């Protein structure tokens, strides 16, 4: 991701975090492995407040195997570490990739 995109994403996070608290999160499971990010049951997760995950299934358009779609909502606080976590969350939701981010 280019530097300018990250900068505009950070600015977007700061502006949006003041307005709304909840963000829709989508993760994929099932025998299909075409879609990211993956849903990992063993993953410790303290960003999901209500622990309500809606799971739907369909057939993958690429590999034709079963795809599970896990949807829930997550929230982030307004402190520096939470904004960093939200940045990583948004990058993962858009690209399916994890990113490292630190606070200096
Ligand atoms: Zn697939």
C-alpha cells in the first residue's frame, strides 16, 4: 500500500471514529480457501463486544466449494493503540492481508 493511501486511511479513521463506533467485519471459512481474511476460531479476539457472529454459507464462484461467511461488528476506542488496531483492521478487511503498525 502506498504511503499516501495509509495517510489518508489514518485521517479517515480519526474522523470516522468520532462519528461511529461499530464497524462491520467479514471473515471467510469453509473448505473454500479463495477468500481473505480467514476466520480463525482459536484466535483471541477482544474487539468483538457482543460476541454475535452471523454465519451464512454459499458456493464459491471460483472453486465451487463451500464458503462460510462470518459477519459481526467490532468497535474501537479512541486512544492511540486503538486507532492503530483499527488501521490494521481496515487494511485486513480491504486487502485480506495483515499489516504491522506501531506507535512511536
Ligand atoms: Zn473458493
